[in-house]
């Protein structure tokens, strides 16, 4: 299942695969290969409500955190999300910031994490 092209917009942070499923249930999901089952990242529901009508979305590693890029109404927005494990299995996200980063009819072709 993880070989599917569906995961092209996913990323790995601290050995956990994160994926924004905006087409089916609009959740931010996490897959830990040690704990196996997919889990919903809690605490980001308000942000996800803003992505409902987005044309596309990408999850990107942002330092030790996660960034979610999405486009709505010709504006590319980006949200920085810090991640925290609770009770061993739960993963919680906290939206540290969310802002408009670019206007126009753009599309992200490939997103890369850069460390300087």
C-alpha cells in the first residue's frame, strides 16, 4: 500500500509518514511503521477546515516540524505545525503559524526540505 502514487504529497518527520488526505475525509494522518496503524493527527481541525476547497495540498518536513502548503482562490498558503506525541500512540499537532505566501495561478511541482 505504501508504494502507491497516492503518497507523492506525503513526507517523513522523525520516522513517521504524514499525509494530508483532503480528497476523502480531510484529515492529517500519520503512519508510524513501529506502531503500524494509521492515526489521525489531533489538534489541527481548524486548519483543516480552511483546506476544504483547496486545489491541492502538500506536506513538507520543516525543520523537525511539518509544513502544510495548500492553494485556495489563487493564493498559496503555508502552515507550520509542531508535532508532539502523547500517551505513546497519539500524535498532536499545533499550528504555530499560517499565512498567505504567494499569489497567482501557481502549482507546486516538487517540494523539498532544505537545511542550511
